[in-house]
C-alpha cells in the first residue's frame, strides 16, 4: 500500500509530514497512517488535471479509445477482487460477502461506462432541424472539464467508481478526495489506474481531512464540476461555495426513506426486506428504509416476526464467516447512533429489541440491530437520518395516511411499497416524492438506472446515462449556408 498521493501519474509525497490514522472498526486498532493532504497538494492535483484536460490526449480520444482504459481498470479490479474486499472489510467493517459484492459492482461500473464511452462516438452529435432557411445547426456533447469528487465512507470503492468511471468515460479529468475514515481502497484505485497506464493527470487522488483537502478542492477556481456524496450540512456548504464561481454540482445527501407495507403482503417476505433495507451495511446506507409503515391489520404479527428474526442476526467482525452485521465505522458514528436511540426513548419511543452493545463484544464499535416502536411522527428519530442499524416502525390505517406519512419529510431519496395488488403498488409508487422507488423489495441498485433524490436529498442523478451526463456539456454549432449574408434578415 502506497503512503503517498497520486498526482499527475506519479506517487507524490505530501506537502507536509502530517498524517492521520485509519482504524479497523472491529478491533479499534490502527491499520495505517495516511498522508493528510492540504491546499498545496490539492493545487498540484488540480493543476495536473487542468493540464491533462487542456493539453493532454484524454478528452480528444474517441470514446472507444477511452473505453479500453476503463475495461483495463475493470479487469484489474476483478483480478484483485478478494484482496480489495478484504481491504474494505478492514477499513469499513462491513461483512466480507457485502464487501465482495461492492467490489464486484465497482468492476461492473467501470465496464458499464466503458460501453457508454463507446456509444458516445455515435451519439455525441445531433442534427437540429431549424425553421429558418439558410442555416444548419447541430448539438454536440463535450467533456465538461476538470471534476472534483468527494466521497463518503459507507461504500468507499463503489462510491469512487460512481464518480470516477463516468467522468473518465466522458473525457474529463478528475481529482478524487476519499473520506479520511476509509481511504485505503481509493489508494488501491490509484494503483489500478497506474497499472492500466491511464494518461498522466487524468485521475488524481489526494487523501486528507475534509477541512483541509476537501475544502481546498471545493474552493479551487480551476475545478469546473463538483460531485459530492455525504451529509446535508456539508452538501449545503459545498453548494454555497460552488455558487461563488457558478460551478456545476451534483449532490447526493442521504435520506430518511419510508417503506409502506400493506395488509395483503406476505409477512415473511416483508420481514426479510425490512431487515435488508435497514441492517445492510450496518444501516449506514443513505437510502436505508428506516421508517417502516405497516397496515394495522398485520402490524402485531409482522412486528413479532421482525423482532424474532432481528434477534437472530450474527454480529461480529466482518472477517468472520457467517457474520451479518459488522461494527459501525468509528467511535463518532457509534456514539451518534447511541445518542439517537436515547433521544428516541426520551421522546416516548420503546426499544422493542437491541439498542446496546452486544454483551460478548467488548472491543469494536458494535451495536445490536435496533427496532423502535411507539415513535411519534414529529419526533427526531422519525424525521432525521440516524445512519445506523435502527428502524422506526409504525402502523397506519389507510393508503392516504401511509402516503402522507411517507412524504412528510424534508428528504426524498428513496421509498418502498409492498402489496400483492400491482395497481396499488404502482399508484403508491407514483405518489411518493422520492427519486428511487422499490416495489416489493428494498435497496437493489443497478448501474443502468438513475440514482438520486428529491428535496434535500440532493441535486442531479448518478448511474446510467444520467451519470454520464453529469460530466458532459452541450454545445450548439450553427452554420450559415446562404451565399447572401443579409438575405435571411432583409425580407
């Protein structure tokens, strides 16, 4: 593992000797000391990206030529899959099968955008039919420029791919600032780019704290586009800073997603999807369906089965076979989730199960999966993102009430509905004010489909063609075809 920044195609020492520690959340042990980059390092990375875009070959290659590099990166990721998944477990804490799935999705993301890069060769130019004679016009898509990407710690390598792969496919150069909590697979991504012989300056990776490296990247005048995934407060600050230079931005800022389960639903399937929707990745998922609304006719039976199955979840280090719930990512997140549970209880909620450290795990940031009942719809825990394995469950009486409760939120990232009635599912899905809606499931994510939210959950969409469009500009080119320069004007 390199202990340097990756700038302009080379491994570069940090401008200062300052470092930060990376911990294994299952053991609380330090596993790496990583360079704490600052504005000097960011400036070097932006300069490299600017030169690569303005003077280098990358944006001038055909889409098919760029696709070759993206596929090389996908193949290297696949070859190193086991190693990268184990690194993600050490860094983030998630169970190995989940980490392996993430790395497989990472490789698939690079492969998918290789295909879209190839398609650009045939779709980047469109003729425009004009009503005015004597002129011809066309719209062309061009790479946007230099992109700055700041990613979170919950899906470290996959979130990097969601931004890096479409940016490269479009022909942009990019600076990636990974979370200081989970930077290890981002460094590995630099190794992968280096092995794939990506042209110098096209991908630059600087590790560091948000207040130093992240802020410097957001403020840099030579960055044309900012892509951020994280919290609303940070996203709001980035948006305000970007407004000074009118930077292009895309923001994915989390949610408090509802899951509406109607009375005709299969209780066993509902319990399975509730658990997947909130306990996957320790509940540290922006789209987690953490507000579950259940028809009152089946509420008692469903709640009893949910409690029963939740108690069976195996908790432990993500490296251990059979573990389904690993530790929270660090002590700050662990304490925030515990404080949220306590606040919920103080506001009148009841802990149906969980809510504390497992008695047999004295080290590591482990927390029992938690179910809160009797939650008031105006309470903090019902309305705010906890980002942990905590689900609030509440009965409802009618479809209209369920929709009203589901939509009564400042968030609008995702929502889910379950029923055997297809027409009702479609009706409710369309009524949700959310960017992603699941019917009879929760959380499946596909690289081909758009990802993003309404309201304070963000701006723009990632993945699919929509993700590529984040990194493209549209230009109009109009040609005057008449021999008489004034004939079109003087009639």
